[in-house]
C-alpha cells in the first residue's frame, strides 16, 4: 500500500483550490447575477429584501459585521456543517487562524463571491 503525504504548503494550495471550486459550483461564475448575490447574503444571515442590487449586496457582505470563515461556509454548503457566525472579531480571528481554515488571498481574490468575504486576520 502506498501512502501519499502532501507538504503543508501543498495541502493549503489544494484546500484553496477546493474552496474556490465549491464556490463556483454553488454560486457559479456570473458575478452580474443579483439573485446569486442575494442568495449568498441570505446564507450568511443578511436580510435580502433590502438588497436589491449587486452593489448593495457587496456592501452588506463587506461589512465588518459579517464574519464568516470561508472554509466553514463551504463545509456548510457541501456537508450541512453548522455555519459559524461570529459576533466579535477576536473569536473569528482565533477560529480562522487555526490550521486548515485560512485561504490564500491571491487565489481568493479571483472569485468575486469569495473576495467580498475576505477579512484580514493576521
């Protein structure tokens, strides 16, 4: 039996790619579809009826009040894992900085749905 072991860097790269692929699967790549932005807003707990445009959705999702870990969000979509919504930055930062819960900024910025949820935690 052959055991394959990836380096920490390789694991992180593959995890980032998997998160991006999952976002593409669930939300697509049409960043001009207001319904997809509203769906993402609703998923993270925002009131969708006030968000009638993509600009309003992006502004609401980019708010400092929205603290969602991207890896947890993908797990929620894919496996039904409870979505963790943080009410303070310290708890969000502690959770996110644990191994396996961060995304590479460069890769994440390629996807507009992911990019709007990025937060600087380190």
